[in-house]
C-alpha cells in the first residue's frame, strides 16, 4: 500500500565524560561492579527457577535481598530486573530461530519422519553471565543533565561529571525524548549511552520528489542513480587500504599470542569498528544532504546473502567481503532519511547485476567482473557494472512507486 511508513526514530547517543575526582571515579566503578554482580545474581535465580521472567515475581523474591547484598538504590534494583529480563528475552528470541532434531514422529500416512523442534531457554546449560561492568540509569530519577554536566546516582550518592560536546549534540536540543542511560567503561575512557526517540512527519509517496537506486559494493562503496540519470560513485580504494592495514596488524598480533598482543587486539577491534561507523555516518549523511526531503532511497535486501559465495580472484579481498558493514550503512541511512522526511526501501537483490536496464534481458555472461563492465548480449548496451546495478535497483524503486508492493526481477512460474 502506498504512503504509510512508520516515522518514529529510536537511536542511542554516545557521550564521553570525565570525573572531577578520583573519589567520584571509584564510586562509579564500585557501582558498575555491584550492578553487574546483581545482574548475575538475578540471572542465576532465573535459570534455577524455571526461567521466570515476570518482574513482579522477581521483585517479590529478590528485591530486599539485592538492596542489602549489593547496596543498590531502589531504582537501580528495578533496573537490574529489567536488564536481566531483557537479556534472557533476547537470547530466547535467538534460540527460537534454531531448530534441532527431536526424534521421529508419524506423518499422515503412518510413516516415521524426523521431528524438529525450536530451541527455547531450557537448552541453556548455565545461567547467562554478565561479564562487563555496567550500570543502567533511569532518566530524572537516576540521571539528569544541566549544561555540560551529567548528574548520576551511585551506591555512594550522586556524583557530577563533565560531558564532552553535549551543547553541540543534536539529540539534546529539546526535541528528543531521552530514555534509559547506560554507563560503560572502555579502557581509560568512560561513556554514557542514552536512548533517544523522536516523532517525525510521515514520508508520503504522494509527495515524492526523488527516487535513488543505491548499489553497495567493495570497489565502489556506493553507486547511486537517480531519476535525472545522474550517477555518483564513491570509490572504496581508501577503505580497502585501511582494512588491509587492520587485517595485517591483526594477523601479526594473533601470531604473537601474548597477553599484551591480546589486549592490543581488543583495542584494535574497537578502533576499527569506530572508524567504519564514522565512514558509514559520512556516506549516509552525504546521500541525505544531496537529495533532500521526500526522497525514496532504494537498496538491495541483503538478508541471507553470504559474501563467501563471491569468488574473488584476489585472496586479500575476502576479508573485506566478510567485514564491510552493509547493514550499519543501511541503518544509518534509514534514520537520517526519517529525520529528513524520506524513506529507505529494500528490494529483491536477484538479477540486479545481470539485467540490462535498457532492454530488460537477463544474462549472467553480459557482466565482465574482471574489467567491471556490462555489455548486453541482446541489445548491445554497455556501461560500468556498478552503474548498471544502481540503475536496476532504481527501476525496482519506480515499480514500487507505481503500486507494485514487492518489486522483483524474478519471474514467477505461477
């Protein structure tokens, strides 16, 4: 159906802060340890009591014990229950997606056939463990902001810490609703992760101004094609070089196997993830700013696509195939589009690289991956293969606008 897209945006803003004294730092760290230990205590109770996940029941059984044993404030204790319940429900959802053999059953003809069941929490062999010190805080009761200062509760009372860049942060301009905050430590640095939500105007196809097909890849990170026939390329050479550097450094550290090398590996992983996240942020920001409001960005649905099936002639390219975060780019583009009264549409990825955008014929041999060229075996049309992919994705977007709910180049036999 045309028009109706949900437009509530939910995201997490990450803020770095510094303590004003060692006493405050120690108080915060002691609180994180106490909170983590309390989560593990509740997790054990859940595991050994038939996976009870009702907060009222957990509160009745453990509330006073938690406060006395770990010295938590009242609201922190409630947050512990919520944290543990949320983690178990996440694991439960993941388990339900897995099927295992459970003997045999009779079919309609009385024949024995394999019986498969979905996993549940009973397949866990030990309680879920919370390893990393953490602390979840409720807005206003456990934390609040004033100017560039964060006031937060600890087991030893409130402390005040200085937050970097709060006044320039767009999520603190008063138009966003702040939710639960999480205090985490990464090495020597401390961060406050706070959820934020905002209602924005719905995207309406009737007000559509632009349709943009976007092909994601490795040689060209993104190739876009719009209704005016304009093609934009973002070359991925700088990313490939950087990722190759990280891969080589990772291999050298893994070969050492020392404790210091393992510490550097963990630090390297975080640094690489942050760098990739910033790249995706810049790419998505550029796309949204280039096309403006009421734009439909069309991307291939890569769910279930395994890049192991992409046979690269260069062995060093396999790492990039595995590691490039297409999903992260998609998510960043989606929430930025929503902020700008635009939308992201995922379409079927089949044949977008094999179909001629001029005559519509589909022939795998028309694409020469080695020279990145597409030459149609039917009509002779020739162009860059990434551009052809973007053109076909754009075409599927046009089909959606015309009223086809699930556009695809796959020919149905029905």
